[in-house]
C-alpha cells in the first residue's frame, strides 16, 4: 500500500490536486494507493482554534509560541496516525511550496520515531526553496539526515511510479535533472475518491490543463522550471469534466495552471464545448489564470462565451505602469486592460486582478499613478473586479530578473522580498509603506484587496534594516 498526501501549509478552501492525480498514476500501474489531503484536514482542525494564527505562523517560521506546544503536538500525532492507518509500505508527501517545509521536517521525524523503517519520499515544488532554484537544498538535507528515503524533483507522475517499482535511477529521483511529461493528454484523470469533497468550503474539482507559460516575464520562475508551454486538448479536458461530474456531481472546476488561455485554438474549442453543455444541463463553472491580449485576439464573441461557460478570470496585470509592464515582459497596453474590464463588466465575467507592488523599476510617481488608476476605475470595484491580489515584488532565484541584478543595481537579502536598488528614489521602507497604503486604499474603494498581516510586515522591516546595515558597513 502506498499513501500519498499533501502537507500543510497551503491556504486554500479547495482540494489539492497532487495526491489525487498521483494516486491515479500509481493505481494505473497496478498498485494499491490512498490519497489524503492532509493540508485540508489540518486546516479544518484549526478552524475553531483560538491559537489558529499562532500555529499558522509556526508552519511558516517554525517558531513555537507559548501556549501552542500541546496543540502542535496533537496535530503531529494526528497527521502521523492518519498516514500510517493504512499500513503503508511507502508514504509519499507532496509539498506545494516552501511553506510546507517546516511541518514536513517535524512530521518526517515523528514518523521515523514511530517506525524507523517506513519508506518516505517527498516531492513537489517544496523539495527546494524556490521552483527555479538549481540546488535541491531541502530534499537533500532531509535525505542526508535520514528523515526521508528519497526526494522527487520536477514532474512526479512518472517518477513516483518508477520509485514504487524500485527504479531509483529514474530522472528526477534524488537528482537535479528531471524529464517533463511529454504529453499531458496521456495522464489519467485525477482520483478524488478518498477525499471528503462535501466538507470543503469551496466545492470544486481541481485539474491540470497546462504547464508553463507562453510569456517570458523576467520575474517569473515558472518559465524557468517548465521551459516549454504544454497544454491538453479541449476534448481531453472536457472528457475529464464529464468524468468528474459523473463521479462527484460537482460542476465547479479550478484549472491548476499558470495560464488557461495560452493556446487560443484549444481554449476557444473548450469554451464551445462547455457552452453547448451548459445550454442543456446543470451548468459548469470554471476559473483559471488568464493573460491580457489585444481586442483582436480576445474579441467580444469570446467574452460572451466566457460568460455562458461561467468563467472566472485571474488576470495577470502585474503593473498598470505601461513602460514598466512592457519591459518586464507583459507586452500589452493599458487600453487593453480597459477593454478587458469593459467586456468583463458587460458580460458579467468575474475578474481578480494580480498586481506586483513596488517593482524595481517603479518610481514614487508610478506609485501615485497606480493609486489614481484604481480611483479612476472605481466603477469596476466589486462589479466585475471581485478582488485585487497584491504581492510585494520579489527577486526569485533562477529568474531573468535575478540574472539582471547588476543592470537593476540590486542588492538582495536573505529572502526574495528583501532587496535594495540604486536605480530609483524608492527605499525598501517606501515600498512597504506603499504596499500597506495601496491595500487600504483599494479596500476603501471596494476592490477587496488582500492585506499582509502585521507580523509579516514587521519581519520585512527588520530584515531590511539588517540588509541596509550590511550595505553601509
């Protein structure tokens, strides 16, 4: 028996895809497998806890605050028992990001204390600190300390099957090099039968429709990990929609990707298939990441179909400063953004705007322009634009932006959000203040922007002071 499970912490109300998809690959190869979304089960247990935020901070920082020791111990005990209850020969842990690493260390240590012979393998982006990072630092360290038996780097659908077969020399197993999936259409459909789907706040099925991106944005690490954009055909995706509806009677779908409309031919076919289905059945709805294109590429007819297919778009705007955005790799004009907002409102297609705050080339004047840009478009707040997701500009390892560090005169700290630049008059403290100010402004205008917690802001301020002292020295 193989048990494959997600690991906390990922903030989501929807089922995580990896365990369900990998289970289908393992069972297709003829092995017994159970898929567990431990991330959701732990978050569910914390829902009513008075220590919820303190424990979430433990997941992110490994700091155990006073009064949380017993509850963290109970979570570890629950997790270990949950993973071992099926008497597995292999436990495979899926780490979506580095936010899963600290709990993974504690959990693996606990599992090995209970059963020193249990075979533990970890995979996912969290086997290293950042997806485009060359060194598999986290996975290597755990293997060196004998807390895991192996780690899988890169796409895991074939690798996990080979590992179960005993082929530990397969590319991606305990190695820096790996082989991407050649044809996503050949993967089996995800198997969510072990999940209690009716208990999730977001009643949705996640599915992988593409990997990689067609754009070459300098800040992005996804294009460094998946060098080529891969996509499934519209027919193959629609076949899975029908399969999951029949299995679970859930009609909301979340495309687990970086880009839904990367291949316009297949995207338009998929819209037609869903629209035809929705005209005669209880309707399907979907959401996915979306890139802005010009009016000719995204004609009004397409917006009408997105409305009829009940689409929800996560729109990668990144910056409303046109020269900044074009230079970082998003080659579209501000009039194209306005066109998307206009069409989305006309056809009532919900849109979430993704915005990077304080890009290295932005000035204080750009900050003021951005605030005014949102004020001038307040008519869209909570009327098509249901939220704005702000993220502080980061210099991620392995990206083109990191390689251009000297061009941007960047001094980078211990974490990607901590950096200094000599190109503009913006200090790191200015950047944080702007983030807080913009978040408050957008919420006051009704845009429903996310807001960084006070603890996270203070940590950033402290880290910046350390970096500035080093630079002065």
